[in-house]
């Protein structure tokens, strides 16, 4: 809006100054947007290939009183809310995306994906 258009504006904190004045209001008209020359739909995910995401694996959860937490020591066992035969959750940035099972690869743990919970949009 230019300074010359200010005469058509009623300020709510100035009711007496604008009382009885006619206000000109008209719809705003925008120019059409140009066609996008960006990536095609199938190429959108390729834009994200270099983005790092936090992947975490959840074996289960437990709730315990602070007194019990403070008593934890080497050798303590924390009971989880899941059976050892149940699949574990695989989360990406805190969102459940898959389930799987624990595997041992040489001396390290891994996860074999057994189910996709949230497929990519497609």
C-alpha cells in the first residue's frame, strides 16, 4: 500500500477520527504464478538423499520410581514392556517407520527389517 492509499484505512484505535468516513475496499488481484520448472514428482525424494536423519531402535520401555532408578548399578536388570519374541521398533527422527528383529553381526548388533509401518508417499 502506498502513502496515497492510507486515506482509505481505518485504524481501530482512532474511531473518532474516522467516524462517518466512507471506506473504499476492493479485492486484491494477483498475477498468475509461472509454471514450475523444478524437479519432476519422481525426483523429489532424490533431493533428500544427502540429508542425515536420526535412526533409533527401541527394544521396549519401562516405568519405575526415581528411588528404583537411583538404585541402578552394574548388573541391574531393567524389565521392559515387551516379550523377547516381539518385533522391535525402528524410528526415524522419533517417528515409527518400521519393525524388525535384533541380529548379531560379528561383535556388533544390527536390526533386520521385517515390516514397514510408514511407507514413503508415492
